[in-house]
C-alpha cells in the first residue's frame, strides 16, 4: 500500500483583497495572495530576510467567508493542499500556476493589525475553520454534517 501526503500550512499576511467569483456551475471561488517571511543569518553574520508569495484558492462557504472578512494586510493561517494548474496563454505558450487550495482558514487578527490574544484565536477557530467536500473537481459548499457547516451569523466579530 502506498501512502501520500500533500499538505501546506502557512501563516502570513494577505497581499491583496480576495477576488470572489462564481463558476459557470454555480460554485463560489475566492483567490488571494499570502506573503510569508523567512529570516536567516548568512555566512558573514548579516541578517537576511526573504518573502515568499503564495497563491490561495478557497471554494464554497470558505470562499464566501474569505471574501467577506479578509482584506489586504490581515494575518491568516491557511491550511490546504498544493496543486499546480496549467493552461495555454493567449500567446500560445504553456503557463503554470502553483497554488494552495485552502481547506482551513483562521483569521489571526481583528483586521486593524492588532493580534488577538491566544484565547480569542482558540475560541474563534471552530467558527472560522471550514473544509470543502471531498469532491475535488467541483467542491460542494459544505458537508451535510452540522459540525462542518459555517454560518456567517455565528462568526464572533
């Protein structure tokens, strides 16, 4: 039996407001960017820092929550799987885009740059985490399990 794992977990800041769209099949999709920073000390003892930019895609109810509550600059935790899409550009060249398909998103601040207390994040986590259905080709809005349903009116802020 073979075993595989495709999991990405990042904490960073949104580089742009989410763009919300609806597919021709009626699915809601949100796309946005998150930047993470990596710091290290080089061989000469100088501190170095590099930003990585991640493309995020969220589907269904999670996409709606992202579109409603996330804005550029907010700090978020995103967990999901990595996928690479390819298509042919208008110039005939093959293009590739690697992105994280979000399955869980937790807001880590209140939107004004102030971090929440750890207690607030733990309390907010169940209300702010959402997972799409198992069908990856056309994710459903939410599973039928009541523990999986996210209602916007239940969000504590």
